[in-house]
C-alpha cells in the first residue's frame, strides 16, 4: 500500500470517529440515556468485530483465560467509563467542547507513563502539557475575564473521558505484548459489553427500539463510527508510523467541531476556537516527540 493511500485511510477513519455526535445526539432525542448509548455502541461493535475476526482469522480469538483481567482493564475500566464520560459530556456541554476535552488524553498518558513506566518528562512534553492546559482554559471560558461558560460537572466529565481513555494505553501496553491489536480490540469490546449491559437497563427500552430510524442510528454508532474507522485506521498503520498517524487523527476534534456547528448549531467564540487549536497543537507536539515508535502503535481517541 502506498503511503498516500495509508494517509487517506487514516484521515477517513479519524473523520468517522469525529461524526459520532450525530448518532449520539439523535439517540438522546429518542430517549436513550448516556449509559444506554454506551451499551448500544460496545455491544454492536463487539458483535460486528466478532463476525469480522471469525471470517478473517479465527485464531485471533484464542486467548488464555488467565489474561482476562487485562481486558477488564481495557474494556470496563477504560472503554466503558471513557465512553460514558464522553457521551455524558456531549449531553452536558456540546459535541465540540466534549471532544476538545477528550483530547487531553495524550497529556494524561504522558503523566501516567511517567508514574508507571518511569518515562522521561522532557521539555517538549512539559511544553505540551502547558499548551493543553491553556487550550482547555480557553475552551471552557476561563480566559479572558475568568467567566467560566462550562459547569464543573461538564468539565469533570470531559477530563474524565481523557483520563479513562489514557488508561487504555496503560493497560494496553501490557496486553499488547501478548496479543495482536485486533485480538485486544475484540476482547476489549466483549468485556465492555458484558460489564455495561447489567447496569444499562436496555431491557426496559423495548418501545424505543421500534422503527427503522433507531436501528440505522445504532448501526451507524457501532459500524460507521466504531468498527469501520478502527479497521481503516489499523490498515493505514501498516504503512504509516503511529506518531504520524496520530497527528493526522487530530482531524477528529476538528470534524466534531464542524458537526456541532453545522448540524446542531453549536457556537463558540474566538477564544474557544483558539483553545481548540492549542489542544490540537499539544497533541502534535507530543506525537512529534515519539517519532521513534514502531509502526502499529497508537490509535485515535474516540475508537
């Protein structure tokens, strides 16, 4: 595969992650709660990924039972809580702000990697941390004038989505030493689906699950904004370094901002748009410092 085609696949994949707010907001309008939308996403993704892997390479489904605890970490502690915080932040704030706060995840990864893996905290990383903090402060309305336009609850949800997604990288660093990335993803979503379903009360939403529209939205959530972008992104990583791929993937919050503006009439002021730019810049700064990573490392945030 040519690098140009790989770049295009990554760009399309990240863009598909960025439009997830379209499906989430419409499912809210139908009557689903954030936790139920999380359940719909992970259950649909788990089923589709199981079918895909079963058809492509069943050997990737073989794991040791004793390694299940790794997938509890990636699936329940990370993916379920990350999705719940992100979807709740979309409901509490807006698509644009929720995705910008989600993109604090690389900074949490930097700090957690320092704590757990003793990775060096370079000047570039410190500068990126300061840039992220400043960008988030602008987005939530702290500057200028310090008149915050975002509730404390909304802020905590947004930062929580970044933190719990960052934990995926921490748990994943251990399990990826044993299994292929597709195996990790399949069992992550299976454990996530198993963990969230008992608390979702989806069995009480039978009246909401009637009609073609709702099933198209669920399919869009699970296929268009979860499984398909993952497959495209992973395929692109075969020919592009993970650091470069992550930089391309910063199109995700940009697309989310456009969706919020053009589809749901969400508006931000000039300072908030400047904050969006700073958060994206901080991600690029951090990823540029990881150019030495092997191909096949990180992936985009909403996946």
